[in-house]
């Protein structure tokens, strides 16, 4: 039996200084344009050739073969989305909530579209939270599942980078960059482990206690969410299963990016992909641009460029990734639109 829906958190005090949503969106838009401009400038070939023909020339295989590699890379993102949805279902059920894979998968597809089209990737998480909360009426447990999912996903991203460490040549000229990224992955991996440890959870509860002096209801909801995280993290089989699914849904996109690169004149060693791609995926989640645009392109051009990939090829690879994700994001938008159009009919049928 579901409990009553959680109350909305308190509004911030009237004197609190906050940027309006419109100002934040404008700042992210400006950041996106600036970073895209930087990426385009970095991608201009050294010989001064026009950028657009250079981006097209980066594809070195026949069109039909290029389409096949693109389909394979795009399919990898769909499979990864399926594993991510399954992970969320596992965590929701671990919190004693009912969850269906089909509806969760559709919510993930639409959330991916929101993450690409809206000023912050967090919008996609907010939609998934609202969708699951509407089904269960228990926001604290849903938020706890979402927090645990994000922690395990971040740990899995770092684990992918760490698994590439044995293949990095110690004497390579660009080895310093690779080992730096691996070190960052290791540090973040340890940080997520601390967050899941009882000590980290006690520190989080203490921080929530301080928050309660300003916003008691928000602190109460956050505290109950942390209790849900703590409860689930004490179940090794649940955490291990969700962690395994996290590893799958974070490593498969790396294979998808590598598949896309096979149609391009990439000329970089395969070990660079599990080193660079997870790092870029993590940084692109920061809410500083629209859907990570600009951040992703700048990092691909600079990091893969340092690894030996020509800048215009790295930019073509980044744009191919956007297109591969957008294919399934559009499907998510269609599922959302169909669901919304059918909602009144379902309500009428229920009333009868």
C-alpha cells in the first residue's frame, strides 16, 4: 500500500540570493556557444582548409559501410539505455516499489532527449524521478534509488577508465595525459566508495541536519532519501547486481564510440577510448551547457587531439555521437507524445 505523496520542499528564504531560471538558462546557452566556438576553432585544419569539407573528408569508408558503423554505434547506445532502465527497475524494486521495465525504458528514452535538448542534463533525471514518483507516490525512496543509481554509474565510468590502465604504454609521449585521466578516475572511484560507506552516509546526514535549519521539509525529504540509500547499500546482492548493470551500461557506449571511429580516419590506439570517453561523459553531465554541447566537443578535440587524432576527425566523432544519441531521443519524444495523447482516453475509460 503506497503512502501519501511526499510534501513539496520548503521555498528558500525571501532574502536568499538566487539566479532566476531564465538567467541560468541564458548563461548555459552562452557557455554552449562559447565552447562550441572553441571546438570549431580548434578543429580547423592546420593547412587552413575549410572546416565543413574537412569534417566530411574525415569519413574514409564508403557510405554504405559508414552507415553500418553508425548503426552499430547507435545500437550500442540503445542497448546501454536498456541496461540503465533495468538497473533503475532493480533499485526501485529493492526499495520495495513496483516498477515495470517497459514504462521505465520509455521514460529513459525521453529523459535522454531532455538531457540533450534542455539547459541541464539534470532535467532528464528530474523527469525520471517525477515519472517513478507518480507511479509509486513515494518520492523519498525514488530519490534514494536515483542517488544510488548515479553513484554506481559514476563508479562504473571510473572503473572503465581504470580497466584500461594495464594497456597504456608507460613510455608513450602522450602517456602522461592517459595516466592523469586514469588517476582522476581512480580518485573519483574512491570518492564514490566513500559516499556509499556508512561513514560517508553519516557525513551526508550531518550535512542534511545543517540544511534543516533553513528548509526543514526539504531536509526531512533528503534525510528519508538518504535512509533509503543506506538501507539499499547494506544489501550486497542488490548493490552488486546494480553495479554490474552500471558497468554494462557505461562500457557499451565506449564500444559504440569506438565503432563510430572505425568509419573515420581516427589513427589512435584503442586503449584511448576507455580512458577518454568515460571522462568526457562524466564532465558533460555538469550543468554548464545545453545537453553537454560544447563541453563534449571541446574535450574530444583537445583530448583525442593530444592522443594523435586530427582535430577535425575528433569533432566529426563527437558530432556522430550526438547524432547516434539523437536517433533514440527522438523515439523517446514520440513515445512521450503518444503517451500524452492516450492519457485522456485512459482516464475516460477508468471513469467508466
